[in-house]
C-alpha cells in the first residue's frame, strides 16, 4: 500500500487559505500537481508558490461558467485530472427561524450546487484517469447536528448524499467518491467565531474522546489517503473525523 501521488493531478477548491491550502500542500508533498481554486488571487499565488507543481485559477464557484474554465486551465497545464477535492464552503450562524433567503441561496449555491456541477464537469477527466478520486469536505454537523447552523448543516448533508450518488454511479468507471466530515478544526478559519463563542476547554473537549480539536493537517492527511491507491476499496463512505465524538 502506498500513498504516493507521483504523476497525479489534483484540483482543490477553496485552497487559497485554511484547510484547503493545507490539503493542497499535503497532496503536493505526496507528489501531486495541484490546481488551487478560490477568489483571492493574492492568497492563491502565495499558496501556489509553496507547491512543486501548482496552478492558481481565480473563480467564484457559484458562477457555473467558471467550472469548465477551471478544468480547461488544469488540463492545458497538467494534461489530466485524477483527484477533485470539493472544499470551498460558506457558513451563516443563527437560528433557522431567522434564516435569510440571501444566506440560504449563497450557502447552497457554493456548498452543494457548485460541488455538484464542478464534479459533473470534472467527471470525464476523472473517468479518463482510470483511478479518479472525488473527496468532498463535509462536516460532522451532518452526523450529529447542532443548533444555529441549519442552512450550513443541511447543505453539507446534501453533499454527503451526493457523495454516495457519485460513488454508486461512477464506481464502475474506476472513480471513488468519499466525504471527510471534520468536527471543529482548531486552525480552520470557518470555526473561529464558534471557538470564540464556546468554552472549548470545559464544554467541548470533555465530549471528544481524543480530548483535542481537529487540525487542518488531520483533514489533509485523510484526504491524501482517500486520494491515493491505498483507499481504492473505499467508495461512498462518509468519514467522521471527530476524535470519537460520534462514536
Ligand atoms: N473550520 C472548521 O472547523 C470546519 C469544520 C468542519 C468542516 N469544515 C469544512 O472545511 C472546509 C474549509 O473550511 P475552512 O475552515 O478552511 O474555511 P475557510 O477558511 O472559510 O475556507 C473557505 C474557502 O472557500 C473559498 N471560497 C469561499 N467562497 C467561494 C466562492 N464563491 N468561490 C470560490 N471559492 C470560495 C475561500 O477562498 P476565497 O476567499 O479565496 O474565495 C476559502 O479558501 C469547508 O468545506 C468547511 O465547511 C470546516
């Protein structure tokens, strides 16, 4: 069993910072060429500088026309695509009763719809790869929900289910689709407000058997494993990366 990704090409959305950037760096360290996607060109260029073979493509993924352009740019430079990581996401905290339509549309458009259509656009290349890998970055909130994140958690639940559809429909094409569902990631920017609001030491850590929060490196390690040959028989799996919270 090997985790070497030598010769492979990966595309990571939302990789201009946070967990996505760590995933891009870890895939690159395992040997993959990586396309980094996000809206912030300066941050994207900084991440790409850290990669052996990297490409930044600026795109607002909620605009469908960007999807084919991202694929075209990747194929033009690297000639193939083997690994797609749908990581870009948005969040809005607050009671479901007060959920605004604008937030609903924005979150669903990125977390679910963009992941669907970018994957659809990538599938011909992933099938051509012979060992295509889709890894969706979801959330432990789909397994064990919590109050104040109805739109986000339900958008991620849709992503979990979508993961199974890709797995079922394209397993016979050599494609594997799995999701990684982290709990609070200590260095994941999206959780910063939650970490400020919650008493992590006294209210959260006692509920996590591993007695620590996840790190971006934890997420990237599991993504890299799922992207590699050692995970060839994992398909349609939702991986709770939660230190045992939901055990
Ligand atoms: N942090 C946590 O505790 C935690 C826990 C569970 C799951 N997760 C999941 O892990 C993933 C990364 O989280 P994070 O903490 O690293 O969050 P983050 O720093 O907010 O990262 C989100 C990324 O998405 C990109 N993005 C946002 N809107 C976009 C758009 N319209 N088009 C293209 N890219 C867009 C952002 O880049 P630009 O600004 O450059 O566009 C950014 O790189 C997300 O899927 C999140 O749901 C996080």
